[in-house]
C-alpha cells in the first residue's frame, strides 16, 4: 500500500496517459474537421460546375421543345420567357442556387414538374437495380477473391480470375445487349424468357405480391448484367490483398498453434485483407444513386439513368442539374464515409 493510500489521499493521475488520450482526441477531431471541410469544398465546387456544364452543350432547349409545331417567333419568345432562359446568365445562376437550396431544383422543361419530386419518383428503380447488383457483386466477388488467393495457381484460381477479367473488360452496355438478345428477344433455338423492357407489366399492381415478383422478374437481366460486369473489381482486389497477407508471420504462428486453414483464413487473413476493400466498397455504394445510365437505357428501366438520357436530348437544364448534383453528392458523401471509416480502422491514417 502506498503512502498516499495510507493517509487516505487520492493518487495523482497518470499525466503522460492523460496527455496521450488528449492528443489522440485532438488528432481525431482535426482529422474529422479536415475531411468534412474537404467534402463541403468539393460539393460547393460541383454546385458551381454543375450549372455551367450543361450550358456548353450546342443545343437550344426552346427549339427542341417547339420542334414539329407551327410556332411563331412570338411563341418562341414566350416559351423562352416561361423557361426563364431570357434572363442573363448571372440571374439564372442565382435562381439555380435558390432552387437548389429549397431542394426542388426548379421545374423540368419537358415534364413541367418539380425536379425534386421527379428525382424522388425515379430514385427507387435505380436503387433497386444498382443496389441489388452491387451487393451481389460484393458478396460473390469477395468470396471468389478469397478462394482464388487461398488456392493460388489451382484450377479455381485460374478459371475465376480469367473469367472475371474477361467479363470486366466488356462494356456493360454491350454485355447487356448480348444478354438482352439472347434471353429477352430470343436467338435461334434460345427462346425469349425475360421481359423485353420496363419495370412492371401494364395493369399490374406494384404494391401486391404479384407486382413485386413481376418487378423482380423484369430486373433479373439488368441485375445479372451489372453483377457480372463489376464482379472482377472485388474479386481481384480481394485476391491481391489476401495474397499480401498470406506472407505475414502471424499466419505462420496461427498455423503453428494448430488452427485449421479455414479458421486461419476466416479469423485472421481475410479480416486484415478487407481493409483495402473498404474504400472500394464505400465508393461504389456512392455510385448506386447515379445508377447505370447505359443499362437503364438498354432495358428501359425508368430510373435516374434513363431520366438523364432523356433530359440530355433537349437538354432539360433543371433535370440535368438536379440529377448530376445528386450523383456528385452521393459520391462525395460515400468518399467521406470511406475516409472516416479508414481512419477508424487504421489510426495511422489520421496523422
């Protein structure tokens, strides 16, 4: 028993440990502030670029909307005023900032509807399509990459690595067209099994059980296309990361303790190899909102991708500005989450 305890005096706190904890908290807080500031700066930059980006397109929305109609110059001028395109560019920019701040993003030239409500209506088909395919490609890709690394040089490694690279090298729209003609339209002896396009059959109630199954049937080919197109990303990165970990001494120690290979792979090697995969997963989750524009166009899925494609034909400035701002914000937020998660998993990153 110490002298301080004998006389009933509280022992002095461990000053070095308190300083170390305070330093860690300060470092973590500064790391968080820097990342938040970087994300806010990136979002502000995209907010400005987003306005001017589509105005360099050599096209006139008024002429496009009036095409095929007997319009007079007076009617064209009236339509220009209605769309707000008669205002000077700085005034249009201020209107754009105001509409963005309210979350409505203005009114669509083509649909004459609030862009905010239009984006919300088209958001869930994109989330269903790209979200499902992303989750499947992550799970299957990590499983394939783990087995390929653990059985390096064997038949499974050769077949899986070669196959995923070949599929990844194909443009997703081209792969989608191949699957579309083989299994939707039908080719030779192969009958068309899946729907040609759309999200649901006409007259089917989407909120019923039959409607949910019908939508799942319509999404099968697009989901399969995106899943196998992005499978290689996760499989190859997981294989490479796990191969690096397999040469570490701690795995030799784990085997020396008598652990089976399955336990060594699951408890030790795979867990540490997941660190570089975290960034890829987080960033790809950010691209879920942007969706696959080409795949939605090929299979006529009424999501954000098809909406963006249709808006480019006019061009519909409010829709393009709102859609691309949502796309940019989702990627920026996902990148922020990845950096914060990386700093939490590896404290050295905070420095």
